[in-house]
């Protein structure tokens, strides 16, 4: 039977014997009636009732000569039938209207090296009743019957293994996958949308992209399992640039990102109206087996490249920048005494910090200048108040901060710069 294992394994749809079956379909727990079969081959009786095949276990194998998976399981069933002649009965019932006695015989000769007589499983051709009682769209389709002809299980090929057949015969508890064919499944339609292929509860991993969804906020969700591993990333109505920054773990004030003009026109949010931002925003979902956040972001990078053609590289290059440093001894005089945390630096009438970190000054200053600001300040909470001002002036602001031991210096530093590239798909 070596040629048998070279066949392609397929889960096959088939042509049903009855488009509008008059019989009520059976389910697990129901008793199967004593069906009369008229066209049996590979059996001493060419006509017989179902009950005449009574054994401790009966397997009704609905199959087709065009189904690779069905054929792959035939040697197993044949050998198990030979091993348990008293306890096991297997009936092959053709599910395809195109299967004839000649086709079956030709197949058996091929998988038995020319001696179909050595194949000991009875085959029922042209059945019109069993196929209606055990309705199915895909083969193989197996009905496991108890000795009293009640249905113990209806399965696919995944349950048809020697260990389960042996355990069933020995009276041990056997767990089965319940096979329920989805007759309305349309492979050309998106999976799980409108119930196509189920509700998606068995999904192990997937990526989903959509355009802007009106009615949803701009937001993020990071799902974790009990071990704090990431199993889901969700971004709703997120600008594409922000998705790229998250995936590549870029903490940006905008000064450490370099883009070609064509890329910038499609990604940069600066000065863009809300409708433009919405048109360049997307909803993204990644469902994954539990992984580290680093790995999840790597998968997100791959998704961004596949979907939009964007990738990021980084280099350390010399850049003009401002550096904020502190004289810790002088600054200690302004160490916060506690109380409400208030950042009022943006108020030109009374700019002050109360119980806030020095890094707040860096963030405020970064919004006023056009080159990066590097923070090398001590991590202290401070209370300071600056004089009122009419318009912001860098030199004046730096001189005022120096009184408190906070220094702003313009320097040229080697800083990490991120380059966003577009690779057309």
C-alpha cells in the first residue's frame, strides 16, 4: 500500500444524494434505524440491514473516492477491523453521487497493489437514506455507534486513530471533537465575518486592519495573560505615523525622525485638518499566542511593512541640540516642600512649577525651539516661579533658569535619529 501514502490529503466537499432530504437528521444520542442497504460490495451479502452488522462498536464511514483524507484512513480501518473482528464493524458508505462500483474497485486495486480482494471492508454504493440521516457537507465523516445503535459520536478524521478505537472497544472513556459541518461556509468571503466559519472563538493568531471607524475613539488596548505576556494589541482610529512610532518603540518629539518629502506628505500630522488625519488613521488588531511586548512589536512591524510598505532604520548622527543640566547643590534650595502638583509654565502672566520634576522644563522648552532638547537634569521635584513675560525668548529664559541652577546650553551631540522609509509593495 505504499502508493496510498503519496495521495494528497484533502477535506472534500461532495455532491449530496438528496438536495432536500425528507429524513430528520440524527444527532449524538439518537438511535439509528435499521437501514436496509441494497448495493453492498466487498461483502458476502449484497443486501443487508444495518443491524445485521451489530458489534460493540460500529463505524459508519461516509467517504468519496476523490477524498485524499478518506483514502488515507482506509488502511487503518481495514487493519483495526482485522484486529477486532468480534468487536468492530466498519461500513464504508459513499457520499458522492459520482462514485460507482467501478470507481471504487479501481481505487481499491490501486491502494492494494492490484489485489482488491484483500480489502476487507464492506462498501455501500448508491445509498439514499444513511447520507440523509447523517447529513454532512465535507468528508470524511464518521458516525461511531454503540452496540445498541445509539450514536456515540460524529467526528472527522482527527478522531479516527487506533488508540481511540481500541479505548472505545475496551469501554474506556473517549473524548471526541464534535463535527458539525458549516453548510453555509463561503471560502470566498472573509473568515468569521457574519459568522462565516464560526464566531472566531478558536482563533490562535491573526492580524486585522481596517480604515477609520466612525463612532470609535482613538485609543489603545494591550491584552495580557496571567503571566503578563502579551496576547493582544488593539489600536482604534490611530494615525499611521503613531502606529509606526509605537511598533518601533520611538519616543518622539518630532526632532529625531527623518523622512523623505513623499513619505512626510503621507505621514506627518503637522498642520493637517481633522478629516485628513481621519483618512490617514487605521484600526489595527493583533491577536497572538502569549509573547513578550518586544516580539509583539516585531510582528506589528512586519504587518506595517506588508500592509503599507513602511519600515524604520536608526543611526547615530551628529545633531545640533539644546542640553538641559542642573547644579544639584544650588537646585536643592528649591526642592519641593510637597503639596499639589502644578505645572503653570505655559501661563506667561505667572509661570511656575510646584512639586513638579525638572523634566517639565525640558518638555516646555522643547515646544518653543526647533531642535532637539536633551535632558541631563537631576530627577528632583522642585518649586520655582519665573517672572512674567510678553513673548518667549530663549536667551532670557535660559538666564532666568540659571538663577535656580538649571542650565540650557546649545551643543552638537551624537544622537539617535530614526529614518522612515517607504518600500512599494
